[in-house]
C-alpha cells in the first residue's frame, strides 16, 4: 500500500513538471516570436528614418526648384512656352512627395509609440516592485529588465530550507509584496522558474534537481494563488534545474527562484503589427 501511494505521488509530480515545461515552452516561443517582430519593426523604423531624411532633402530641393521656376516664369515662358507645363508637373511631384513624407511620419510615430509604451510600462512595473521590495538585501532579491522583460530573482535562502520545497514564513511576506504589485498589473502574465545548483539531489519522490526545481516553482505559484488571490490563468510554473547558472564559482547564487513578468503579447505588440502592414512604410 505504501509503495502504491509513493508511486502515485511520483507520477503526479512528474505530470505537473511536464505540463509546466510545456506551458513554459509555449510562452517562451510566443515571447521569441514577439521579440523577432519587434526586432524586424526596429529595422524597418531605422530604414524609414533614413528614407524620411532623403525624402525631406529631395522635397526641399523641389521647393527650391519651384521657387526658381516661379521667379523666372515669365522669362522662360517668352523663350519656351512648354516650361509652364513642366512647372506644373514639378509642383505636382512636390505635393506627392510631401504626402508620402507625411504618411511615413505617421507610421514611424506609431512604431515609436509602441516601443515607448512598452518601455514606460516596464519602467513603471520595476519602480513598483522596487518600491515594495526596497527594504530587502540586494543579495537576496534583484529586479531587472532584459530585452523588454522584467525579472525578479529571489535567493532560495530567502524562500526555502536546504533540499526543501516548503516555502518559509518569511518568504510568504516577500511573495505577498510581489502579489500586491502583479495584482495591480492585469496586463501582465508571468512565469515562476525554479533554479538549483549542480549538486545532485534525490530524496523521497524527488528524483533529481528537475523535480526539486519544479516543486519549488509550483509551491510558490500555489501560495500566490491561494494566499494572495493571483489569477492562476496568468501564471506558469517551470523547473529549470541547474542548467541556467548565473555564477560559475558561487553555487548559492544559482539556487534561486526567478519570476519572469511578461506583457500580454497581443495587447502590447498590436500597434507594431499594424504599423508593419501600413503600405507607407514599405514603399
């Protein structure tokens, strides 16, 4: 009977880990797709800025030509009657060039607004997190932004006892502060990642560091959901084991839990997608 219970618990843990890894892979793929889109939009933005500069210079040259033609119009008409028609064509070309510049300006502003909005929202989130977590030791918790993503890295000595996946009472206070911020930011989803050092671990139903890191991630997710009312649809739990270390010499830095905060991709990149479809930017 005891072996049957242990076997059932082991299967449940492995199933939870698999599901978490799948959800993590989907979310990471979605983020990479959005990042590729942003990179492509940035390239297009730079191209548009260069085209705008060239078009502006050409437009100024056309203005100077029109001014010259108007000033000398009567003399030219006396010598070459067809210059009136040429002047009209020049003015028409100038008008078309100005319209094209205005269209490109609008598209460029749309793309710049999308990037600025993302950056400003991330800055607001970081300030909020640092505000509620500001009294903690910098060695225990770190808030940073990388490639448009906000990371909250918490040392395991603050969250768990060695070899355990039970969250300490002191850690619940920290998680409560994080929950307060994320609950006020409904436009974000986030992933809780468990990380271990490279020391092999096996105890009870836990077979290795994969199991330990996944159990630690799901323990935190449950507390955020059950104790602090965070919507479970916004969360993903993932175990990363020892395979993404941050230090080659200090193993304690690798034993950590990382909360990866992501904007909802559909909302924050829709303006970029629309901008990329604009015919003006692809001329």
